[in-house]
C-alpha cells in the first residue's frame, strides 16, 4: 500500500484515472482476530487505517445479559435466560447464590420426594417465605425489580423500557468500568436503538426480532 501511494499508481475513478489514495485500499481477512495486528502494522508506517473489529452485536458477551433479561421479562419460566440475567453486574448474583437458591427451593415434607421446580419457581418460593436474611432480601429485591420491568413492558415503548433497565440496574456504569468500556457502552446504546426500532408491537415481538437478528 505504501509503495502504491508513493509511486502514484493510477486507479480508475468514474470515467478517468487518478493516483491511488490510502482510502482506495482495503484488506480483506478471513477472521476478525487478525485485525489488531494489521492495524498496528499500518499505523507504524503512518498509513491511516480503520478496522471494524466490533463483534456481532447480538452475540457480544456484554449484550447477552440484556437479551436474557428481555426474554425473561417476556417469559420468566426460562431457567437458562433467568440465570444469565441474574448473574453478573446487573443484579449481582453469583454461581453460589443460584446453587443456594436451588437448594432452598422445593423442600419436601418428610417421606415425600422433592418436586422438580423451575428457577423462577424457586425465586417465588423465597419471595413468599418469611425469612429476612440478606440472601432472601437480595432475591426479593430482584423479584420486585423484575416484576416492575414486566409491568412496564406491557404498556411502555421499548425505548423507555431499555432506559429503565439501564438506570435501575446501573448496567451502563458497569460496562464503563470494564476493559474497552466506552465501546461496550456504545454497543449497549446501539442495542437499545435496535430495540426501540423493533419493539413497537410489544415485548414478545421484540424478542422474536432479536432472535431473527441473531440468526
């Protein structure tokens, strides 16, 4: 690229020719993993470069918790998505918390087989208990927040729902504290814009749009 530009190699531009410029050049790679190496090499030679190294928005690790939460708002009886929403910076649950939640749920009477219970059922059982331990209070606070978001999703536009999620969970601030925080926050805002454009027909339609976009 450096030699082409320095030698004034001619390229076609419409019906005429002109000397090649840096912005005429594009490097196609089979995988995104090598982008950084090329970017560093070009920059070292003083060649301006832009690499679109962003991940697929719908599969980015910092977007998946938001997708899981939206799916749970639509239907909380989905153990995998509920666990994904509870874990991490949005609600602060740990793997040990979920194990404890399972252990405390569905306790059978003496001589009876303990019934199999969904994770949401376990949350409800803790919420209905009279215990006031820090763990129980944490579960109840999560349930109250989820219930409020589900209520909002029935009538509020998706844009307002996403903003409430960001504010009430502090997720944008948590993303900002991570490595590449500014880009992660930008991705979250891009995802919110997608939701605003795709969620006009309610939360269920939004979830279907997210699944279609992921495909």
